[in-house]
C-alpha cells in the first residue's frame, strides 16, 4: 500500500505553492527580454491569448492528471497507459536541462545583489559592467556556485516549508515593488515611447517567431510540459477547484511578467535615447537596464537592494522546485539516499552549468547551431523538448485517456467546469496542430533550413 500523500492544506496553499514555482526568473528576467526582442505589444498580445487558451487547457490537464493518479509525472503516465511511460521520462529530462543554466542566471542575480548591498550602484549601472562580469569566468562561477549551493542546501535540509512561508509574504511585496518601479520607469524622460511599444500591438512587428517565442515562454513561465504541475496536482485535495486555481496561478504569473516588462522595456528606451537596437540585447537586458533605473532614482540603492533580494527569493523558490523534482526522480528510480542524491545532482549541475558560464567567457567562440551554450540549453528545452512533451500530453489527454477523464476529475466534489468546451477543443484540435507547426518551424529555423 502506498502511503497517504501529504497534501496542501487548502486552495490558497496550493495556489501559492504552485505560483511560487511558476513565478521566477522566467517572469522577471526572461519575459521582458523576449518582449523587447520580439515585437513588444504583439508579443504581449500573443502571450496573453496563448495563456488563456492553450496554457489554461494544458495546466488544467496536468493538474487533473496528477490529482487523479496521486502520482508524479514518471508514474502518472505509465499508470494510465503503459505505452506512454516514456512521456513521463521525457518530461523529467526538462528540469535536468533547465536547472544548471537557471542557476547560472541565479548567480547573476546574486552578484547584482552583492553589488547593491555593498553600495556599488553607480558602478553596476555603468555600460560594460555586465559584459565584463560574464566575460570573467572566475567571478561568474563563484556566484553560480553560491546560488546552486544555496538551492542544494535548502533541498537537502528540507526547509522548503520555511522558504515557502517567507516567499508567501514576499510575493505580495514583489508585486507592490514591481508596480512601483514600473510606474517610475514609465515616467522617465523618453520612456513613454517604450511603454507604447510594449503595450500597443503594432502588427508590423509580428512574425512567426513571435508566436514561437511566446509559446516557449508560456511553458517555461507556467512550469508546464515538464511534469511539475502533475506532481503538484498529486498533492492537491479533492475539494479544491482545479479550474479556478489554474486561473489564479496564471493571473499571478502573467501579472508579474507584465509588470517586469513595464519596468524594463520603457527604461531601455529612456536610457538608449530611443535607439531600437538596444532592445535586442537578449539575456543581459534586465541586468544592463535595471541598475540604470535604480541609479537614477532617489533612494535607488535601497529600493534596488530590496528588489534584488525579492528576485533572488523568487528565483530560489523556482530552483528549489526544479532541484526537488530532479532529486526525487533519482531517489524514486534508484532508491539512493537523499544526501548522496543531493550531492550528486549538485555536482552534475555545477559541471553542466560551468559549460554555460564558460560559453559567455573563454568559450564564446564555441557555438552549437549558431548559439552560445546557455542559449542552446534554453533552446533545446523550451523550443524542442517542451513542445514535444506538450504535444504528446495533448494527444494523451485528447485521444488516449479522453477529455472526459479530466473533466470528471475537475468536476469532483460538485465543482462545475465552466470552460469545458474550450478545454476539449484546445486539447483535441487547436493545441496539437499549433504545437506541431511551431515545433517543426522552430527546428528548421534553428538549422537554417527556413528563415522565419
Ligand atoms: N516557472 C519558472 C520561472 O518562470 O522562472 C521556471 C521553472 C521553475 C520551471 C520550476 C520549472 C520549474 F519546475
């Protein structure tokens, strides 16, 4: 007999824990640079449309699969259909790829927090500060190891509960601070143009890559297509309404991403004097732009420090849930003890993460299909494996276990599934076709076979 699973106490506990995993660097670091790069308002619009249709359906499906089977991803698929056990394993690979490079970015956040704490705000705001930092592998490795070590320690000692408590209190502070900094950013001279670019869709900027980038970001940000929400669902009580919990998680996640973009994109316009090429900076955008905003702000040193503490916490709650997933996969599979598994996962992640660190420094010339290491890991997980997992999950729900199984789970305890029709249409028809198209074109594009 399996032990009774410990569970979340109620809906709020579930929503906050899932939001803790969902809200992280994906919202604050990744979303703004993608929005800046891929057309501003049209990217935002695409993202929101995808979130309320496709993201909604997939999240409901994953949570319901977990709650129905009371199992985590690897076993959930195989229990419902033996032939699909590979899907659980495929989903399990994603956190293993993401965790190392996620921690590299976590290291960057730690470095900026250290700079702000020691009063080096003006230096951090200078041009070249970020590029010099990532070009020197010594410092970047040190901060990456600190972040990774912190994550491993928390997972090892199982103090997630403590961290979760802190983050439940910190999350609202993060929201308030993001809104405040966003308002300040928009009021900077020259920033209004940027706010317009970010909010008003201009279809001249639309391209197929906009949709591809928005969809990859959706998986990443909502922790979808990697088995996480299945595991979370398995801890959820039967009387919690899956549909409204999903709506709340996505609202929270999208809200934070929206304000992060509003903090950063208008400020890019303000500090670059309207030079549009500054928008295409990629992964460094937040680190280059935000220190300039804080440096120009009265009391910016303190506000910036608080801000980076909160970002670090949001990043940690996400990296913990990533590492916990990886560790528990190994424990379940090989029955290793927790301490040794944590140590091995930590070692493995440091080794793999180092490749990403060096890829921005001494190995800058080494490229895989034209990408730097970190960007390559990001591409493989977000644009290849996650769409494959999402596609197969849709097929699994739509045609193998059938949507009725999910609907029945959502309607437990007398709950009414309001968007039932939308769910079925999305899972059976729209999502699989769209994902397939997107997957094929993004891979062909990466190999230079087509240009989109
Ligand atoms: N959703 C997180 C973010 O947006 O930062 C990233 C992530 C965390 C993905 C945890 C998966 C996960 F298990």
